[in-house]
C-alpha cells in the first residue's frame, strides 16, 4: 500500500515540476513590464516586453514596410515609440498589444523590434488544469479502488490462490 | 481468476508508463518548446490538449461500439464489463473535449458556445453516453442490462460519422480536418507536440480501460465470494 502512494506521490511531484517550469518560462519569456516601470531608470539592458495601447492619431510612417512611429499609452503614462522590424500584422491605432524592444533613456524613446499579441495564458492554464486534474483524480480513484478490492478479496474467508498471488504482486 | 484479467494485471503497467512518457514529452514540447501562433498567440496551446481528447473520445466510442456488437454476438460477460468500463471513460474524455473546446472558443470565437454542427453532434455523443450509463443503473437484470446497453451503444454509433464529417457536410465555424487523406495542413512545430499528446491520450485510454475493466471484474468477484459465503453460512445454520 505504501508503494501505491509513493508512485502517486511521484506523479504529483512530476506534475508540480512541470507547472513550476511552465510558470518560470512564462515569467522570463512572456511577462511584460509596465510603462511606468521603464521610466524609473532601472530598465534592463536586454530586450523587454511592454504592454499598452497605440494612441489614436499618432501612428505615422510606412507600417506595411515595418517602419513606424507612434505613441504608446497605459493608464496615465504615454511614451514615444520607434518601430523598426518585420511588417506588423496587428499594428493599428487604439490596438492593445505587446511591443518587444529596448528603452533608450537618453533619446527618451522606446525602440521596438517586434510586436506580439496580448497573452491569454489564463485560458491555457484553465484548459490544462481542468483536463489534467480530472483525469488524474479519476485514475487515482480507480487504482485505489482496485487496490482495496484486492485487499478485500484476499481478506475474505474463502481462499482463492490465484487472487492471492496477484495481490502479493500489488 | 479469468485469464484476460491476469493479462491486464501483468501488462497494464506498460501502457500506463508509455502513456506517462508520451504525455510528459507532449506537455513539455507543447507548453515550453512550440512557438505561439501568429494569429492566436499563446492560446493555440489549448489545441494540444483539446484535439487529442476529442480524437480519443471518438476512438473510445468506436471501441464501445465494436465491443457492443461483439457482446451481442458472443454474450461474453467480460466484454460487457469492458463496454461498461469504456462508457464512463469515454464520457470523461468527451466531457473534457467539450470543456476545453469551450475554453478555446472564448478567446478565438468570442463565445463559450455556439450551435455549430460539430459542437452539437459532440454534445449529442455525451448525452448518448449519459443515457447509456443511466440505462445500466436503471435495469437490475444483468443479462437484460448488457443487451439493452449494447443496443443503445450501437444505435448511438450513428453519431460518429456525423461528428467526423460535420465540418464538410455543413457550413461551420469549426476548422476543417488538419490531418486527412488529402494531406497535413499543420506546421511541423505544432505537429510534434500534437502527435505525442494524441499517442499519450490513446495509451492513457487503454490503461484506464484496463484498470476499470479489472475493477468491475473484481467487484463482481467479491460479490460472488460474499454470496457464496452467505449461502454457506445459511446452509450450515439450517443444518444445525
């Protein structure tokens, strides 16, 4: 019986490890920095991701060729942006989106190199969470029931050698 | 003990282990390695769990369908046990496919549910399975229970081709088949985790079917043993 719970403990530990790895990856690869945060002076040197909305009436340049300037806003903070990169499919005014690039504090401009969609990781987590938890719970309940049944059969008064030998293997 | 049950006891661990490996590789590649979709973004990762669940529920119902025909032909109680086991696992996979599909629909179609032929035919499958399980509980006679349930499962099999071809027969919001005899219209980056997750779900279904069939057999065996014990006690008391 101890082996049964040890096996299931390992399954649980593996599941938690996968959740932790995914969360770490999300934090390093997909998280965004608030616009107010990049103006505090502690902005990292490597490319960062910021989320906000393209301000109406500010988009200019050759967007189809991947060259554009616009103002990016989030709450009360607005910053100027220079975009040089692949032609963005989703770049338009009043669009909430994610920009990848570097903050140039001296020139007071965010130099964007790429765009991304706003993450909807909550839906992904919900879908995986519901599926994995339900299946694991059903599997655990069935396996536990089989183990208990073997035990009951073994302990019942009528002796059945084949059942007994299988129960030992459990 | 039945020879088939002994085989299950001996080999089910292999299926469980293989399923765990495939699912772990599929989850790792699906969540951490594969790139986000250019249009859907990160939400595309729901595909790696929704599509394998939907495929597996169709495969599982096909097994229930085949098992029901076999039971009506041979009247093997163990096949009846297997069908009963398959029904609840199929209901689980079908329900999860509907729930994950609904979660995926919200950010992509901007609705949790729509009266689309694929969605409706899949929901009908869940209702058929619910009816199958209710029938099993309502009929007390085990022989009649097996026969009625098998007939219902065979009649319900009509829904399988409707689900499969609904995206071709009717105008639908649901995307058409990505993998068919006409070819594969899906990128290799997305195909790898999808393949591992599908294989993992099929193996997981096989493992769950084995465990549940074994469970149902052991319940019957225990009941039979208790029955024998009771009759033996009654016989010895009567003799005194």
